[in-house]
């Protein structure tokens, strides 16, 4: 069983990896041009490599893959998928040329954009709002009870990690990306948190769904902070869809096909909750996990909103939070969005278009 020291060493290692300069890798990617065998300048790629998580907050991806919505729209373009635990690992894969598009949270996206001087990626759609909570053990009823505890986040620098560090700092509790402080934060794979919580290795965790619901319903924890309570109108970006800039420019038809499948997945999620939850559970199982019990899935589903709106108004605050948490540097976000393909699809289908909030094309 991992000890707190082991978890802390893992956190330090992840900090080293996550904060490495990535621009040289991005330059290498631009030079080698990915793995598609399509002719340069072709509007459709031979292959689209898509990353996502086995999380309910990635419902649009799970539905799109499981229901064949992406494959139907992509036609002759082969869809290859890869499942990740958290965003920083996806960024490494994108920069290494192993992915073309990814469902991912705002904090790793901001880091990728900043570390590549705005060249590597673009946000092309929203995917989910909400669905993240700090769940703690019995006896912790306020921030005053957290001193000396060990809390988990999915990965150093991921969206929930930044949210946890930001909230702790606002509550006057010192924490550090190097470990130590009033509260120790131990980046831990989502799938491992429940067992560590049940055995007392962890006192709580800031997690996305369905892992927060599992900690409550299966681990006996309770919610200390629901992240949506910290944002105006409860709306903030948990997940959005990004693409390598080079891939977007070279294969616009493939990106448009991906977006049509994405919109179809969102429409299913918002129009037929029962069918959507069935598809999500099947998608979780296909991604290598176990289907969720009805109670866990219903609770998790009720905590989030599946949406193609990227909620651009929240991105600047996410960037500021990352700087304050010490997991990212100050980043100029101008140009990070390219919502033009999405809005063309939405307009064509008679759906409401979305805003880039002055941070890119729409």
C-alpha cells in the first residue's frame, strides 16, 4: 500500500515532468507533422487520434465514441482513441505527436498554449461544466479541520489540482507544489483514490465525476466543497475539446466532422438523459473500467452539465488560479479559441452559437 511519503515523492516527480519546457517538443512536432498519411493540404485526414478520460465529465467523448457518432461523421477517416487519467499526460501526448485532438480541462490547456507561445493548440468547443467536488472523511467539517491532512488531486497541474490549491490558499492554508505546508496534496490516479481513502492513507480528494460520487456513496465521505458554488451562476469549464493547431489548419474537414459528432453527443446528453447515461456507462466499460451502479451514475450525472459552450468567461480566472497555485506561468490567452467551425455547425443546425469571450475567433 502506498504511504504518504510515496505519494509525496510521486507529486514531486510529476511536478518535474509537468513543468518541463515544452516548446522544443512542439517545434519537433511541427517539423515532423504527426502521423497521418494524407497528402499535405488535404481537407480530410486518413486518421484522427483522440484522447479523453474515463470520467463522467467526459460524457460527450464517451457518448460520441460508444454510439459511433464520431465514426459516422468521420467516414473514411480512421478514429483511434486513447484513454488518460489527467490532462498533463494528454498534453505530453499532443506535444509528442501522438494525439490530434483531446477532451481536457482548462488548466493543462492553458499550460500547453503558454508553453508553446500560442502555437500548439486551439480550443474548438466546450464539453462540460461542473462535476467536481472536494470530498473528505468524517471529522472534517470546515477548512479549519484540514491542517495536517493529506488530500489527493488527479495530477499536479490538472484542473482539479489547481482548484484545490486555489481554494486552500484562499482559506489561509499553505500548500506547495514541492510538498509540505499546512496541507499535503498528493497527486493520485483517480482509480486509486477510493481505496486509499478507505484505508486512511488519504483524508479527502478534489475529484471529477464519477470519482467524487464514489467517494461519497462507496467511501462514506461527505462534500466539503462543491466547486460550482465557487463560480458565478455555478458555471465553469470542467472539460473542453482541443485540437493541434497544425491539424486544424491542414485537415479542416476532419475537424468539422469531429465537431458534428461532438454536437450530436451533446444533443443526446441534453435531450435523453436515460440513453446518455446508458451510453456513458458502456463507454466507461469499453475504456477499461467498470460500469457504475445506478446510484453513483445518477448522482454524478446530476452534478454536471454537458455543453458545447466553452464558457470562455471562466478561462481567464482559471489562468489566474494556475499562476496563484504555482502550477503555471502567466499566459496571454489571446487567440486560444477557434470556435468558427463549431459555430458554423451550430448555425447550420439552428442551435445557439457560442462566444470566445474576445479570446479568439468565433
